C-alpha cells in the first residue's frame, strides 16, 4: 500500500440503531500516521464512528449500516473480515480507564496470552516494550506485580494504551481518553499521542474543543450525525467554513 493511500476511507457511511440514524452519510479519509481528531457535542455520533471502525457496534442488537467504511481498501463489514483480528489491528481506548482485576504486568500480558503467547521471556519483553512505549515503564518497573487498581487515573489510562500497544495494532482509537483526567495527566497523554503517531494511525474523539485546538492535526466536526467539516485543526478553529462549526468552537454549544 502506497504511503499516500488513506488508511481509513468512509464513503457515504451511515449507521443506524433501530430506526435512529446516528451517522448520516459520512465521507472522509484518514491518512497513515495521522492524528485525526473527531469532535462534536454529546450525541453527535463520535463513539458510533469509532465503534464502527472495529465493529464493536455489531455487539449492539438491531443495528445496521449503509455505505462503505474501508481500512486499507477492505470494507470492515466485508463478510471475509476476521472480526477478532480486526479488533486487534484496530485497538480501542475508552474514556474511563479500565484495569483488569490483576497485576500491572498481567494487565499488559493478558492480550498477548489470549493470542497464544506463553513464553515468559517473550511476554516480559512485550510488556516492557508496551509500557515503555506508553511512557509508563519508569513509573511502574519496580512494582509490576502490584494490583493495577493502585495506579492513578493518568497512569491507568497509559496502562490502557499499553494494553492496546501490546497487541501491535495498526490503528489506535481513543474515545475521550482524557475526559476524566486532571490537566497534567491530560498533557502527558497528549504528548504520548504525538510520539505514538510516528508509528500508528490515531483517531481520537473529544467533546472538548480546547483539546482539539491544542493538538494540531486533522479535525472533523460532527453534529447530530452529520459531518459538518474537516480540515487542519488550525483552520477549523480559526477560520471554520461552517457557521455551526464556528458556534461550536466558540463554545456556543456548551
Ligand atoms: N447502544 C445504543 N442504542 C441506541 N442508540 C444509541 C446507542 N448508542 C448511541 N445511540 C444514539 O446514537 C446517537 C449518537 O451516539 P454516540 O455515538 O454515543 O454519540 P457521541 O459519542 O458523540 O456522544 C445518540 O443519539 C445516541 O442516543
Ligand atoms: Mg461518545
């Protein structure tokens, strides 16, 4: 696949919960090694978009889609797609960090073990690398056996990211990953994302326009299931094309 080819392509993609259309004919492209921000008020379809990318939406009954949503040119809804493999390749980090009720080490080793990796040496290497890449290693290397629930909120969120990294994904989805964090922990996650985007394609949802503004990257504004506009964060914030985007970035939607 050529470097310039988009990794993710949505073309007139719609998603329905029963009769309710939560995404309305979305078309967009996300390039490799891009940090792509999806912003918009609550209920605009941001989570629905992320869940479509790794088909977590399938787990909800009475849902369906229209149009196409492709990763590396293959529709994620193609019946030939191995959904378990898709979810490994397209890892998801949620708003509230969720630690498995086990040690820090086992939290990161759990996924690779489920994939059949049993060799202790190999697991140690995977865990160390994932924790280093998540910029958490130095803080936890002396207490890998501690229960993960002893970590702070910011550390837990980096642990969630380490768990995704341990599976060697291609794309990382983050759904409001800093919404429960203090400003310092938030900055750490943002700095981490800038390091990770050198190697991964990242799609991050935020309902906080300020977060989008701090992070200079491609930005999409969703409103009630409609894609209002996309563009570099700087343009979207300083010279939005659409009045509704302007209202949002200036805080009128609260
Ligand atoms: N599991 C679900 N069942 C039915 N409707 C849902 C479900 N999840 C989300 N929706 C609806 O889809 C719309 C978009 O929701 P969501 O994608 O969660 O928005 P956001 O993440 O931007 O807040 C909302 O109207 C919401 O009520
Ligand atoms: Mg959401």
